[in-house]
C-alpha cells in the first residue's frame, strides 16, 4: 500500500506537468480582450484541461455566478470546487484568460482580482516542479 504522501506527490507532479504545457506568455499580467480570446482558444484546442473531469459538470451553471448576497449558493459552489480533480487547471485557465467573474478553481472573481500576482506565483512554482 502506498503512503499518502507519495500519492499527493504524484498528483502534484501530474498537475505541474499539465501546467508546464501552458505557454509562459499566458501568465503575463497585462490582459487585452484580444489576447484573452486567443488564450481561451489555445486552452480549448490544446486539450490541456479535460472539462469532463470537472466536479461542476452537470451542475446548475448559475451556481458558479452567484448574485451578491447569495452566500448559500456561493458556499455550495466553493464546496463542490474543493472536491474537484482539475481545480488547479481551472484556476490557471481563469487567471490566464482574465476571467474576473464567477467561481473558477475554487476562487471568486474578487479573490482572483485581488490576489492575481500571488496566484500567478503559485502557478509558476507548480510549473517549475514539472
């Protein structure tokens, strides 16, 4: 039986290797609408993210875009995200494509806007582990 630490290490390496496929230019902080559309297209065409593995598949899409004051829906969405197998990749997608609305990768739009530099640094660290 494998040690849980080994399992976590393997999972981190798998995520890091997938993140390593994202072009470095996607992690730039300047976002134009044109660049974001090109980045979205690249993610779709690359097959980097298997959205079918996402915990949100089959759920009500409105849960990931709660209105102000809908804390119960926000908590539900974040709870589902916390169990997701592709949470890190989803967050990378949101950061790289300038998604500032909705729940992506277990973060709110406000969290991504306020912590973009910190999140980018963490994603780069995971890329470096690949």
